[in-house]
């Protein structure tokens, strides 16, 4: 009973973050849920709830920016397929270190990048089609395997330099697109843990409460607070992965 209550609380808090910023639930909840109910059940339950957040699109559809998304979404799809089919044979610890380093580097650059001159070559790269592939494929790859590829996908949406409302709506669309394919692939390959449905039913009320609270918070935050908070979540996620690998997994 205590385990079920803790699972519900974690779900509620993590999906308040997801509703506020459009991503982040998996990054926050998976480390804690894995300790309580195991990795497979945690990933499956997160997949259920992440897909359910798609109903938020009804209220923000008009704010979505579809510009530059087709190639990016195709790259995400290819990454998800590869992630679900093949990444189970790759060392989890190796992926954790690589993802953790990437997240710390990316968030650090976003927070401190204004102190350094911008190189024209990098700016042109971010505005070109190769950046869509560079973010979409690995983001889909990690999402397909573990459901934590959100920061890579969000980094591309951030490069579009959208206002807060449009950025959140576009992130929600990308996450929903990603999760629909993850559900289908996980079901087809027999990787979906059906016991996660039981935990999901108990956690459903707090999930709904978290979504509602996050929708309110997103309206209160300013543009700067919104973007800085996203960078903070990404940095925290990267640090937590590295700490888990180098300290707790020893």
C-alpha cells in the first residue's frame, strides 16, 4: 500500500512538470519508480501516462509550429524503431554516461552561452536540416529504449526560437508523436509490462491533478523563467545520470 501511494505521488509531481514544460516526467520519475517497482514496469507506466498527456494538444493545437518538423519527426521515428529493436543489447551504463554528458554540456551551453561568441558555422548548422537529424535520431533512439530522450528532442524545438506558448505546444506534439510509436513498438515486441496498468490506475487521480496544476503554472511563468527552467531540468537530469553511474552503481 505504501509503495502504491509513493508511486502515485511521484507520478503526480513529475506530470505537473510535464504539463508545465511539455516534457520531463520520465527524467524525473524513472529513477525513483525503478527503485519501487522495477525498470520495466516503470518504463511501461510512464509510457501510458506520457501518451495520455496527448489530450493537452486539443487546447494548444493552434499554437503548434509545424515549420521544420517533417524531417525532424521522420528522424525521430527511425530512432524509435532502432531503439526499441536494438538498444536492449547495449550497455545501460554506457548509454547513461553518454546521455548524461550530452545533457550537462547542452544545458551548460544554454545557460552560459551568452558569455561566448557565436560561431557562424554552428549557427548555420542549427538552422539547417542536419541539425534536425542530429537531434531527432538520437532522441528517438533513447526514447525508444528508455523513454528519456526528451531533452534531445526539446533541444531541437528550442533551436526554432519560438515564443513560450508555441514552444510548449510544439514540444507536446513532438512528445505525443514519439509516445504513440513507442506504445505500438513496445506492444508489438512484447516489451510492455502489463502489471504497470494496475499501478497506473491507482496513480490516475494524482496524474490528472498534476496535469491540471502544470497547465496553470505554465501560464504564470514568464518567457525567461520558462526557458531557464527547461535548461535547469535538463542539467539536473544529466547530473543525476552521471551521479547514479559513478557513485550509486559502484
